[in-house]
C-alpha cells in the first residue's frame, strides 16, 4: 500500500511540474484576432491576458465612438476565447485527454 501511495505522490509531483511548465509556456505564446475586416487587432497570450491592441486610424471617427468600442470588444472577446481554446488543448495534452475534476489555480 505504501508503494502505491508513493507512486501517486510522484505522479502528482510530475503533473504539478508539467503544469508549472505549461503555465510559463502559455504566457509566451500568443493569439491574434481582428474585427472590422482587420481594422482592430488584439493579441493575447495563451493565458488570455491582452498584450496589445492595434487600431487602424481610418476607423477612428469621433462621431462614431460606439462602432470603435464594438470592434475592440469583439476582437478582445475573440482573442480571449482563442486563448481559452489553446489552454484547453494544452491541458488535454498534460492530462492525457482526461478532464481534471478541478480548476488549477493560476492557470
């Protein structure tokens, strides 16, 4: 019984180490999404943190700020959604395709 417990602990340590490595890797990877036919582009890291927003000057109209806000929001939402997909894909690799029964803090 002790050997099984030690094996479980070792497996847990290996998974924890891989998750830490994955967290570092995801913060280095990026996804970019645009809206308005490329008028607004948002880049986020693999953890969903927005890293940059690029807005084409031609879309900046002081009389139509609502449109610009909508374009920025759409691009941010899409970038964060794609970052979430990237996270899920990488988590499936770490867990061998099994879904973990809990959320990992910090990821």
